[in-house]
C-alpha cells in the first residue's frame, strides 16, 4: 500500500478505498491543472488549482490536516479527478469556471453572481447608444460592464446631454431615409435628436459624435475635452458666438465630469487595483480599474470562506474573477501583498510604497473597509445578537478562553477612607447588561480602607452562595482594577472555593479612563484597539460597575448623614418624623418641646414615645 497516505487517514478510509486513492496519487502528473474531490455519491465537493498537481493533491493525504474544516473535507473524499492545462493562468480560469458550474460545498463562494450592465454602441448605419445586460456578437462595441445600473445610466445620460443621438429603433439605411419612410419624433422637437431619420443630420457629423462617445466610454475624456476646446476657439475666432456657446456648454460638462473622476495623474492608464480585508468567515475584495488617471470601474464584493483559505488564495480568486468579469486587459495590478499567482501577457504585480500608485491602493483599501463596516451594520440591524456574539468571540480569542463568555460578572468597591464601604456586582449576558441580576454588598468584615480585603469578602459571599444554591457560575469574572484586585479574586475563587473561572482586570489610566485589559497570572496586558467595538463593550462594563457601586455608596452615605436620634426610637415611622421636623424644624426643638406640644402634632401615644425616647 502506498506510503503517500497518512496512517490515520488509512484507518479512516479503509484498505480498499486507501488503495484506490493511492493509485490515483501515484499517477498524478507534475503539471499545472485543476483537481476535483468527489464524495461517495459522486458529487464534486471541492475544486482546486495547482502549479504541480502531484505535489498539491498529495499534500492533503500525507498527514492529517491541521485545520478542523479541512479534516472534515478530507474524510469525505472518495474519488479524485483532475484536468491538466498548459499554464498556471489556465488553471486559475478553469478553477473559476468549474466552481461556478458545480458550486462545490467546500469552495469559497462569491455571494453576488449577478450579471452587470454594459453600454453598447450598436453596429448600425446611425449607431444607437444604450445600456444592456445581453452581449450579442454582431460587431457592436461594448463598454463595461459597470458595477451598477445606476452608474451606467448616468454615463448614458451625460452622453445624451453632450451629443443628440437617436433613440428610435428604426432601421435607418440610406435607402429608407431617401424614400422618406420615417418622420421626426418628440426627441427632435425637444432638441435631443437632430433628425437623421429625415436626413436632417449628415452621417459624417453623426459618426464624429459617435467617435467622441467611444473615446469617453474608453476613459479618454481628456481627448474629447481637447477637441471641444479647439472647436470652441475656432468658432469664436470665426465670430460664430452662438455655436461657440453651445460647444462651451458641452466642454464644461466634460471638464466637470473629468475633474470629479480624475484621482491621480492621467499618465496612469489601464491599471487594476485590488485590496482585501477579512472578518470571520467573510473576505471582502475591492476592485478598481484606472484609465487616464480616472476610476473607470469600481466594485466591491464578498467571498464566503469554507476552509481555512489564506489571504493570498482569496485575493487570487478575486483577481481572476474580476478581470474575467470586467474584461480587463491591464498589464499592471496594484496590490498590498503578493497573491502568489502568475498571469499571462507579462502582467506584473506592484506593491507601491509612495506616490500616486500608493494613493490608489489607499483609496481601494478605504473602499473595502467601508464596505465591510456597512455589511456589519446591515447584519446587525437584521440580527442584533450577531454583533454581540462576534464581540464575545473576540474576547474569547483574545483571552484564549475554552468557551464563549456568554455570562460575565464585573466587581467594584467604593468607600471614602474606609467609611460606608460597599461593593457592586453587575452582570452581562450575551454582551448586554442584565440588571435584574445586579447585586449590592455592604462590607461587613473589613475595617478601614482595604480594597483587596473588601474584594475578597464580596467574592467569597457571592460565589459561596451560588455554590450553595447550585446556580450557574459565570464564564468570566472582570475586576474594575489592576493586578491587586485580580489577585484578591483569584485567592478566593481558586484557593478557597476551588473553582475554575477565568479572571480578567480592566485597568484605567491617570485620567481614570479605560486603558488596558489584563489577563493571566502573573497578569499581562492584552492588546486592545482604542475605540474599537470590543474596546467600547469593555469600557461599558467598567463604567457600568463603577456607576452602580458609586450610586450605592452615595445612597448609603446620604442615609448615614441624615440619620438622627429619632431613628433610634422604636414605633416611630418615617411619616411621624417628617411631621415633627416640618413643625419644630430641628431635633433640638423637638427635645425641648413639652408633651402637650408634641400631642398637638402627632397624638398622645406617639408623643409619649417621642418624649420618653428623647429623654433617655
């Protein structure tokens, strides 16, 4: 039996299937091509490309894959097919075609597979210009496709504003026009067409306009602008000012569009730009095509990852897909990292560091990041829980927790020089405050300002009770404080109660703002991106537990400050105390009052209680 298949995989496949796969691996050629993995039903579950089919396919079987998803794929492979091609680029295009055809379960999938509009200049005697999604090989010129129908429509509208072209479907031939078969329509009367159907516009003038239109659609706007400017100057020199004014209006339209669309020097022509960003199982890629310094096409799309594809693989998929879809012939592709693919026709990859090319890359990167943010916001509106789950996954990943921290408890102390010492516990479930589970604690066993001893008391009271009541324990404990507070919690949780609950700390800077997340023993700082969604969630937790502790402390201190001798007399309630204070204004005057004066305000029985109580 071939040694090409790992021993663990041999146990999974069994002797018969292992021999079959080994035989296929033995005859694989050392050539570029595409391979297909099939399951026991004969369904294609994965399509891949390779510079060397033998090396690439064998790598799946000579050891048990590291990634769980890849292991699941490999265990389902029951047969292998392959197609040999001449070059690596051929394998890229073939792979792209096979994925679209079979939609394999474990391949990255482009979420948007719609057709895109193009602008066509029809192959006619008097050519029409309009948008279409159908490509007909009849000699017509097609430009695009455009990333949105709206963009294509705006371009056609600008062209019609510049040049009055026909929109009718009449078969305008010299014979039909000469025979007077057609009459001008409303478009002629509102000056949006010059009436070629009745021979009111010459073929030469019409085709000159069409030539300008084609230059605009190719991105050569500067050429059209120069022609219009020269015409304007010539007409003005000939004293034909009305005609010069009409040409000037067209010139202004073109220049306005050119100013808005030009982002770098016009010397940068026929260049593709790609950038990529990832989020979980999604990869977002932005594509821009640059012509004469202008963004001719721009499109951002999303791939759904199925296996642990690298960023190089994902970018390679995107480059092949977009260049094929938008019929790009660019010889230079600007990227932020090498995708590790080779394209025919001497296409080179550029990773710019400075200059206009770097500016284009930054613009593409800005677009793809904004697209990701918009997608996440849209997903959050449709499923608010998804955002919180994602943030909890980030906490889990940052702290390397065994389970998702769905249930988090945060603790804080509050006192003034040891007086009226209190503590608070706030609870977050699925990233949201669970206020019904909040708890307040009055410190009972600690004298003086000892925050660590206070924390130990509260933690012991909290979790010893949860153990007695057999209530759920949190997935994560967070202290509003640094290393000392974390150690105080650890001493109780691990040493006394013998619980295994992860403990983290939220430290603040000198301005009392959230600055870092601490974890581990000894605690180390976990990197947080300031003002990121995760940072704001942790900041919310710290602010909430601090607010709850401070509010409780203020309430307790307020009550102790307003406490009086009346509070010590049994049988005297709040209403009676209010009546007495409203009438006598102070406890001193109540003490000096006669029993008769007290009876007039609160009655005989309560007056006796007050009188005797204050005398004691």
